[in-house]
């Protein structure tokens, strides 16, 4: 499943900011940060069906 790239030119900047956010964290801290980020972003999206679609897309990409 391919999703629209809504970040466009900012994709690399977002990835770099995400990597910077994790710098210096242990693996456990990094996992906890990712979990908090998923919950915050999910709340921002606020659409259960869209979230399910995105979860399937993430599972298919792995």
C-alpha cells in the first residue's frame, strides 16, 4: 500500500529531526519515545479508520 507523500521536500528534514530526537537514548528509551509519539500523532489525526489504514500500511512496509 502506497500512501501520498504529504511532506514533500520536508521528508528528509522530518527524518533527520526524528533521528536527532532519539540521539543519546537507550533502546528502551527510544521505544518508549516512539510509543508516545505514535499516541500523540494518532490523537492529532483523530480518525480511527485512517489510523487502521496507516497501521496496515506500516505492517505491509516491514
